[in-house]
């Protein structure tokens, strides 16, 4: 089971596609540190993956893995019932 903040983050990525940590924090109106903690948990659980930007290796784009997409899909099915 994915905790609430992490679930919200997965749903954000599903809706908006790959995003940077800063853009996620701004959109969710939370601190970058809060997002970092959640991303670390999600990455450890293999729900997300980070890929370096081709233009700037200091920037990482976060996207859903297949496991993360499964959580989103199951959540959407529950809400549609």
C-alpha cells in the first residue's frame, strides 16, 4: 500500500508525465525536501525512476515505472466504481 502523499505524487506523474523534483514541489505546493523524501520511498519501492536530463546532468526527470502505472490504474478503477 502506498501512503497518501506518495499516492498523490504518483497520480500527479500519471496526469502530467515526467517532471523534475522542483516542478513537482511547486505544483503540489510542498517543499522540495518533502518531495525528495517521498521520491526516495517511491524509488526504493520501484514505483518511479529518475533519468538525467540530456542537457543538464544535475536535473533529473521523474517518471512512473510499470509498477507505478499499475497503482495508478488500480486507483482509477476504484474511483470509477
